[in-house]
């Protein structure tokens, strides 16, 4: 029977940091939060850090041992080898304790904790270790600087390296967003809100037609941010108009309030925006941008050449012998009617009205004295 008191911490860490079983990423690659795979180099310069850790730790331990052998009041009968053997474990513990505490803090932070206790304890031990090396070799500046620098640099490099690996692990587990494209300092200074929104959308990413998540590129995220910001400004206006319509449809004020509070006005505004028939609206508004109609025209006869006695088909002279020319500007309606009557004495009221583009009533107002013609 399994022991219920067995610590499951290691299993929880293994499950958290394990790669997905389906479609595993190739060796050396990293799976992103959305399921994508980011190819990483097979060789990483971070491997050089372990060599530096070993050299720096060995130098710091030598420095700590040197300080202890030189400053501890040993008796003359104690051999040097015994002194070194006596202080070496303590020097090694002092130098490696800060890194051990930092590693424990990093492990807890991968699980979502802040681990303030481990971090503060680790920093305090590192300060004490560097202080002992600097003060113990003083006033020899070279040895104080060398051993203090080795100890402090090793500790800081360990913190930076572990933080980078922690971010990789959190990003692979879906607890940290992917990096955004580089938008440039000038664009961030000129358009800070637009660029910040583009970076947010780029990290959020989208699912393509094949069902695979991918982050947005540089210009793709900028276009998406512009569209999103424009919709955010337009949607509240649509939602306000929808609210007024909903309230107007309800006779009871309380029922109108219930309807407004129940409906998701933003969702309804987005649905309405998606159903707009822009082609129909363009057809309806096209007359507003069409060219205006020509001004009123009059019909004047075209005189046939003298001596032309050829046969003319009925109605042909009206179709081909009359051209429509614009009416002269600055002439009154009475003058236009009189000119029309002088040119076509046999014309009737309806014909004159049609030719001048006025009503028959207006033509009768300026019609000459009766002479027996019917209008």
C-alpha cells in the first residue's frame, strides 16, 4: 500500500515542466504557450556559464580558505595542511550556500510562488561571502578585488542564467507570454498606445486556418491593432444607439431597463456591424455623388440648305433638323416664350412648355393674344 505521506513535489515539478506527449518538439526546440514550436540552436553559449561557475567557485573557495588560514589564531604546532583541511568545508559551504538558496528560490518561482524568503536569504549570504573576501585580503587591493569579483560575478551570473531558464520553462508551460516583435524606438515614441496594443495582440496570437496557433508578425500585429482600436472607438457609439432603440421599443420604463441590462449591447453592436450590407448602402448613396443634370434646353430648328428639293420623310425634319441647345442666360420666361413663338408660330402650349422646361400654366401666362389657335 503506498505511503500517503510521500512527498509529491518532484512529481508535480516533472509534470509542470514536461513536454506534451502528443506531437513532441524536436530535441533542442521549445514549445510555446500556444502549441507552436520555436527552433533553438543545438549549441548555446549558456553552456560556458558552467565552466565559469566551476572556476569562480574554486577561486572563491581558495580565497575564503586563505582568509581563514591567515586570520584564525592557529597555534604554531598546527601544520598548514591541517589548517586548510579544517577550514575548507566551511569556506566551500559559505560560497555555495548562496547559489543553493538561489536554486531553491528559482524552483519555487517556476511553480508560481514569489519565494521571497529564499531570495532574501540567498542575497544576504552572497553579500557576507563577498564582504569576507574583500575585507580579509585588505589592504592587498589585487587579491581583494580578484576574489571579491569572482564570488560576486559567479552569483550574479547564476541569478541571470536561472532566470532565463525559468522564463523558458514558464513559456513552455503556457504561464508566460511569448515575446513581441521589435517595433523600434522611434515608433514606440511616436505611437506608444498603438505600439503597446500591437505588442499585446502579437503575444496573444491567433489560430490559423489549419487550427495551429501562431504569434502575429510585426506588420500584421500593427494592422490588427489599428483595426481593434478603431472598433473600440466605434462600438460604444453603436451600443448607445442600440440602447436608445431598445428603450424606445418598450412602453414600460421598467421593462426597458430590464431589456437594456440583460442584453449585451457590445455584442449586439458587433453583430450589427458584421451584418452591414455595404454594397446596398453604396447604391443608395451613389446619387449623392453623381454629376448634376444639365440645365434647361430649348429646341431650335435647323434651316435646310437653299435649293434642296429632295424628298424628306415624315418626321425626319423634326428629328434631324432640330438640335437642343442650352437656353441663353439672363433672359426672362416671357422673353423665352416670345422667342419660341417667333421661331415656331404654329407651336402649341404643350410643345412650348416641354421645350422650355416649364409648366403649361407658366406658358399660358405669357401666351400672346388669342388668334384662334388651340393650346
